[in-house]
């Protein structure tokens, strides 16, 4: 009998301490996912998420210029061959852009961390649900933030 109680207690303790595959650890956001592209590979960002998303959103909101650039799949693939982060929101999020003087609903941000779209200005691609033809902003003061994001990714 004691053996049976011991096994039941052990099993309950063991099973209750296991994390289900789809369970989200405490503190992890379910509102977005962040992906880190580097040299053609991609991995989901699982640390420093809140700080990275804060910096990415600040780059978007602090943008002070725009590009006339047609954003196609080939361009996006080229950007992801270098180093970049992509924030994908589970539900579209509304931002008030002071530069564009309007509210923008977005579901994704792509920020190159190296290459021609990272310097001399930080480029922010945005979309809802996909990146649009002219959905490109530039942040003239954002280059130091890219260094911070790179440190947070390590």
C-alpha cells in the first residue's frame, strides 16, 4: 500500500512539473513572435523579447523619413540573407506615426541589422498582413539602437 501511495505521489509530482509542448512559460508574451535572421538561417528569439520589441517599436515610431521602394519577395529574401529581426504580431496593432501623421495598423515589422538598409539610416519595413509596396520608413538616429538589439540577441 505504501509503495502504491509513493508511486502515485511520485507520478503526480513528475507529471505536474513537466511543461506541455504548447504551454508558454510565465512571463513570455503571446502577443507576438520575434525571429532573428542571420546568414540565411532563422531562429525564434526566446530571450530579451520585451526589450527587443520595445526597441523595434521605438525605431518604427521614431522614424523621420521614408523611401520610395517597391518591397517584393526578392528584396525581403535578400534582407533575410544578412542579419535582421522580424516581429510578427498575433493580432494587428495600431501605432500613431507622428512622421506620417496618421494611425497605422501593422502585423509585422522587419528591421535589417546589417547591410545597405541598416546604415547610414535604420530602415523599418512594416506590413499588415504582408509588407506593402511603399511600407518603408527610415530612422536617421536609429543606428545605435541596432547595436543594442544585436547585443540583446546574444
